């Protein structure tokens, strides 16, 4: 079951995430992760019962991916799958596929990238390196 946060808590979470988004946009990925973590800490336990859990973890993982912290990004994107709504999310499958590809696990990468493609089509790959969608051409 997914619950919505009380309004005040939701506003605080959104403020930290907005700050994280601004820092990520400025390519300050460590600062972005710190802001997203502030939002994460605000979620009451169990954290995965809240509607915000998936998008906070996805933001943390994305900032780690973009900042080159591949091990941390992989861990976060594994954890995000435990959140309701994560399975079938195009962005989550795209990033997981990219991380698996970059780690050399091409079979698992193709599976995740195909899920992203099925959810978002070629448009999901529009701003990503062509190597990821090219893998699908060798597997599909």
C-alpha cells in the first residue's frame, strides 16, 4: 500500500528535492545527493510505504549515475525496485539497464533496456548514448 505524506512533510520533501534538482542541473551531483538524502531522511518508517520513496531514490540514483558513482547508483537503483510503482517505470528500467550495460552484464542490461523501450519507446533513449539502444538491435 502506498500512502501520501501529510501536507507539511510533503512540502518539506519537495523543497529538498527541488534544491537537489537545481544542484543536479548545475552538475553538482554530490550536493544534489545530499539534498535528496535530506528528503529521504524525512520519510517515516517504513520508507517504502510513502508515495515519495520511489522518486526520491530515483533522484539519488540518477545524480549518482550522472556524477560517475556507478557502484552507489547501482545499489540505489536495486533498492528502488523495492518501492511500489517502480516496476514498469521507464526511467528506472533505463538507468538500471545503463548501469548493467556499463558493468558488462549485457544480458541483464538488454532485459532492463527492453523494459524501458516498451514503456517509453525510442523517445526514452533520445538523450542517452546510442550504445544502449544499439544493444537492443542485437538482441531483439
